C-alpha cells in the first residue's frame, strides 16, 4: 500500500488537489490490488483444501482390522431379554368332533402347524364303550321284538319312531 501512495504523492504537483489522471490511477491500482488479493485468497483456499484432502487420504491406518473366517452354514443364535405382554392378533377356538379325555398333546405352544395336522389324541376307550353299550341295547330290543307273541311291526314299539 505504501508503494502505491508513494507514487501518487510524487505525481502531485503541489496545487493542493489531485488531478483527474492521478485519481484514475489510484482507482486502477486499488482495483488491481483487490483483484490480486482475491486471486491470492482463492489460491490459498485451494491449497488448504488439497492439503487437507492429502492428510485425509494418505495418513492414519491402512485399514480397519477385521477377522476373516471361512463361510459356512451355522446356526444363528440371538437372545433378547425383555419384559412385556404378548398379545395375539386373533384367537382361534377349536372344537372336537367327539368328547373324551386328552391322552396326549402332540404340539407345544409356539410350534408351527399345518392344516389337517393332529394336535392332540383323545382317550378313545369311553366312546367305544358307549358304542358297545348302545349296540348291546339295540340287540336286546331286536331280540325282544323277535320274540313269539309280539307284534311284528318294530316301528310301533320303538320309542321316538
């Protein structure tokens, strides 16, 4: 800056004011100075960016350490310990075709089941006993109806007929 103004002072003719040519010269030199500063600032900024990028890419670890293992099939076990309440989105009621005592449950809670899969086994002794008893009762009624001296129309003698 001193150099610019030193040249201007020398050109001053001593009449107390600066001539228009000198004013134009001052403005031109100031504009050139600003332009040079802008170019210098841009150059410094680009140099800083290149320096920072170089530090980032060429310094530090050569890579993260990793354990290398051979790929293969294995079970994945993941455990979650949490408190809460489990709610099912829908509820399904099951109805058996016959009654009886449950002899064995063939699935556990949470098992996936397919359509038609047997879920439990009932004790089948009681229904067979009832069937045998009813068959015996029917045979006794037929024998009574077939006895001589009884009317031969079994439909009249059977209750509910």
